[in-house]
C-alpha cells in the first residue's frame, strides 16, 4: 500500500512538471541598448540585457509571482532598422516566433522613427512596454514606464513659471522632442515670452557658437536619451557655454552625473536644474540580485531602472493572472492565452479590447527603482512624483521642490498635507523670505573668530568695519550659514551676524523664567537665528525651536597626552601588593633553605654522593646555599639551570616550586600592562560612571558654562552625581574658563581632566604644543543645532538644508577644514600618534632604572672580585676538584670493560648502595 502511494505521488509530481511552461519576457534592442554600457559595478560592467535577465531571475525566485514550477525567462532580438515599416515587421516576427507574454521595444531600433512602442501596441492586444520618453498625442496603448509626455509638458510649464523665465533657448536633439515642446511654445507665445529653438545635430562647436551669439543666459535642454544630455553637458563645459553666466535646465529625467562630471560642473559655477524620479528605497523589497550595494542603484541609468521595474510589473501581472486561474485550472496556470497574439494579416489596427494579462498588469501599485509604479486605463504611468534639484558649485543637488502627478495620492501615501494649490510644491522650501536675517552668535574658536589678516586689521584700525558685517568674522559658523544660504535656494535669505551682548549661550533664570544669552535673544525676537556651539537641551526646546542637528557635540574629557605624562617609577611593582612581595621573598628564602638542607643531609643528593666518590668532587657544591638561590632564581625567570636535584625529596620540592613560579609569573604578567599604562587609562574613559570611579583623576568643568548648566539641570542620576562631585570637590575643580582648565590639565602635579563638549576640546587639542588629548569615549551624547523662534517658518527650510549638507557630506568637509586642516599637530609622526596606545619610555621608566641599578651593582661586584681575590689559587683549586677520585676512576674502568665484553660482570669492589648494584 505504501509503495502504491509513493507511485501515485511521483506520477503527480511528474505530471505537474510536464505541464510547467516558461513565461517569456521579450525585448527588441537596437544598436545602443544591446551594447555594453560605460556604467560599472565593483564586480564589472553591466548592460541592459543583464538587467532584464536579472530582473526575470528575481521574479522567478519569488514564488509569490510565479509558482515553483514556472520560470520567467528573457528573450532578445537585436536589430537595426531604417523605417517604421521594417520595425513593425520585426516586432510581428518576434511575437510570432518567440511567443513572449511581454515585449519591450526600444527606440534605438530605428533612431529616425519615434515612439515605436506606440505603433506596435496598436497591432496586438498583448502588453507592449515602453521605457523611452515617447511622443505626445500618438494614442499609444503601451505600458509606459517613463512618465507620459502630456504630464511632462505640464511639469515643464510649472518649472518655467517657478523661475519666471521670459526669455530662453530651447535645445533639442530629436524631432519628437520638438513636437513635445510645441504646447509649451504655444503657451509662451500667449505670454509674449521670447523662446529660441536650437536643434542639436551633433556639432557642439556650432551649438556653442550660436548660444554665445544670442547671449541668452537661460538654456532649456531636452534630449531623447540620457547619453545625449551628458554629451552636450560635457561639450558645453569644454566650450564655455556651461559656466557661471548660464542657468541650464536639463529636461531629461534622472541624468546621472558621475563624480568626474560633477567635479567639473562644480568648478564651472553654472546654476543647473535637474529632475529625479522620487524613489523611496525603504518602501521597496525587490532589488537586483547582482547589485553590490543598494546605495548605488540611484546612479544607474534611468533606462536600466525602468527596464527592471517593467519586469517587476510583469511579475505582478502574472501573479494576478495566476490567482484568477486558481478557479479555472489549478494545474496549468499559464497557457497559450497569456502570450501576445500574432499581428493581424494586412492590418496594423489595434483590436478593440486588450488581453487579460494586460489589464492584470495594471492592477497592482508597487514601489520600484523609479518610485511608485501604477498605470491608468490607457497604460500611462500615474501616481509618481518628480524631485526638482537645483544649485551651483558644491550645492548642485539642493532640493527646490517636488512635482506630483496626483497630489491626492501623494497625501495618502506620505500621510502629509500637500502645501500647494498646484502639482508643484515649493512651499516648504520658500518660507525664509527674501529679507536680511539677524544671526546672533558667540566667539568660540573655531566656530566664530575675528579675521586677523592685514586687510581687516586695517579696517578695524580705521573704524571701517561695520559692527554687524559678517565679513569681519571667520569660522565654522560663517561657512555653515553660507552653505545653508546656497543650499536652501527657495529661502534666498541674506543675514548679518551680531555677537550676543552678555557673552552667554543661554540659561533660564530660576525666578523670572526668562532667558539670557543667545537663547534669550531669539526668545524675545531680537534675533532670527542663534548660531554657534549651542546644544539642543530639553529645557531650551520648551521655549525655542531647533533645526536638525548640524554637529555631534558629545561630552568628552580633555587630558594630558600620555606621551607627556610622567608615570610612577615603581609602577612595575604594583601588580602585587607590598605584602605579597614580602611573602614571596620569604617563600624564596624558605625554599632555598629546604633544598639546601636536603642537599646536605639526603644520602642520594649531590653532596653525599660526591663524598662517596660516585660523583665528581665539584658536584658537592651544586646545591650549597648560593647555588640553590641561583637555581631558584633561574627557574623563576624561565631560564636554563646548571643541574637539578638528584634525590626524590629535592625533586618534589623543585616541582612544587616550579608550579608556584608559573602561577605567580602568570598573575604578574597579566596585571602588569594595566599598571604600566596608568598614564593612558584616562584616554579610554567612555562613560560618566567610569569617570567617577577613577581614583587617579580629578574631573572638572567650566563654571556657569554650557556643560555646567547641562549637568545641573539634568534629571539623569549619573549626571547629577557627577555634578555634585565637581561642585563639592576640595580643592575646587570648577574653572572660570576653558583656558584655565587647560592650564590645570598641563599641570603635571595634578591628574586633571577638563570635561566639556568634544568639538571645542578637539580644537584646543590641535594647537601647539600638541600635549593634549581628547578621550575616545563619549561621556554623554548631545548635538548642536540652530535655535529659532517657536513655530518659525525658518525651521523646515533650514533643517532640510542641513540634512542635504549632511547627505552630500558638505558638513563633513567643513569639519575637516576647521578641525583637521588647521590642525597644527597633524604633522606628528606615526610613533608619536601611537604613543596613546603603545608603551613609551615614560611607561617603562622604572624598569629602565632597575636595569641601570643592576648594571651598576654588577660592575661594583666585578671590581671587588677582580681586586680582592687571588685568581691563581682559585685556578689550582679548580684543577684539583676536576680530578676524579681513584675509586671513581676504578669503577669507570670496570664498567667500560663490562660493556666491551672483556670482563665478567663481577665488580672489583663492594658497591656502596643497593641502587648502584641495580644500576650495574
């Protein structure tokens, strides 16, 4: 019975696989799309075919799309045609021969034609997919992965309205681009705008000459491919038409700027506006399998990402079709009904209805590599949004606004309000206004300092410098405000810098509940922004708002550099306490006496054996008192020894002595680094509790400083304990200024550690004489931010600009500029830098002294022996000892004769011990 059931199971499996059928995803590629692209991954180059094949594998591996017995496979046709008629024949032959379920038709199959997928879609009811821009007004029924041109026309008009262009030059490279721009031209004519059309026919020199001749600063570039846009951009840089004089709008979506192109654009100073599909990676769970890192997907050419999303869309369509077929034929989901029908003979007119698989593909709404993927009834892409980026120099990627195809869907998707009456939303980026803002700050190097060059010294001497002139200052805050000003283009603000009158950051008075310092200036409306090393604290957030943090300002400790700190001379003795050392000395003496006694009285030890003549006479002193101590000392230091005990009693004592030595030496070595690095332990403090538990450090803070009030007002138990420690310490560890605290840190008589905000401490540690160090541990986490009034419209645009600067690593470059490039201690050698972690001469000072004392003692003893001892008598005594006794000599001769067989093994003498008889 069991065999019969197994047979039925195998037959059912074979039947299922026999009904399995591959689903084909076809693509007709032209000259450019079938060749290897210039874009490369760390693992190598990729092309469009590889992207499509990988996408089919991703769909196949996900059983929610297909069953485990079905596969989605890619099939390609590569050709190059000169006319639309030839393209139609090629498409129909591909459909009839390969029998694909989906088919992508690329524009480069016939460069002189336009919107090929539109014409192919009219010949069959199956799903034809387009990943090229296409053309407006063709009645296409293809599934368009690129936003339809009707939407793009409205989008371009909104951008032109935003910039209020009244005169510009339109550069295009293809006839269909000109046709797509005609509605915009009609609108511009009604507005009496001056628009010039410049076709690009491959001659960049001629194009540059015409643009310069017209002296038009506004250029709108619209090409059919990304490659054409990049070629014009690079050629324009070389020919001077992409420079600070011009404002370029690149109409093609997601033109990827590689690092070398970006660097060249930054150096030109051109103001450029670019558009990117709004892609939210966090909402996507399907990625290419060969992507080395998902972060590089946004650098893929848009055509590749659209192709990948097209295959994903087919997977969703097949999944919907499979779910519907469960009620029809559960053993054969994908039949011939899923493939594209053959083209009708003699007619290219579209059938009145579309196939089920076409309609099912439009059913799902999902997140792809190009954002939200959804289609309407005629296959146009919907519910997407486009991000508008514009900038100059290093701020090329600053965000100006967002254009949504369907603002209602945008609100449902992001659960936010669309702050615009139209589809282009710039409200959140323009709330700064165009007035001059007042910024209050405080002089704290390197955040804000006076300029000290000759020009400004002259201005100060002649009273020429305005009190509120921001050009009189330099520092990180000045550069930060300039970067925010350039990045947040929609704000378009100007500002003046004023020093806070009372020179304080801002604390709230306990009785009046009013604020002083920079916080008070903002709170009372006397300043728009408070910029400086201003920490974001809960008590401040109650009365003012803060932007996103622009810098981490963790609490750390400033200590004396270990390379400049003198350690304890006797630190190498500290692994054991004094009593342990004394006890070890006693043990050493006792063991020496025991072994000496065993040697003196035990009949089997060297002394009595030598007296009997069974050993050399010189062996008699192997374990006298001095040699015994030498034996114990050499074994204690794991060195070789001259001889070992002969008797069992002596060997037992030696074994236990060795065990004792191993344990003691291991304990000593394991604890020794901790005491030798006593000067370095301050550098590894990582928490406030660790700081408080250290008995060899005096932590201090600046009285009435930001850290003082943070600790005083904090509700954290550890911070409160630390504040009470520094408040009641005797002698006092509260200093009046950072400079006074640094002086105490450098005082070698005190182990003083100045606790403060790490950026400020790091700046002081970077100055001569380079003898300060900031601990690697962060005692308390906090951040710096710009303070603004409650509910100020500046919060959103300033925060967004800071986030963009962080994302673009511009803030990181500013930090390097003020903390690393101005670091006078940056030229330290590698050995000097490693002094924080490695043993230095300071750490081993006591060991070197011990070695020096031993050398002196050795020389003194040598001189005494050399001058006071008679070497000739010593030599005679040694020769006498080296002669073996007559009895010993006779025994040796007898043993040798027995070995050689010359004599019988009867000894010529009476052996002294039973043991010697057994040995013989």
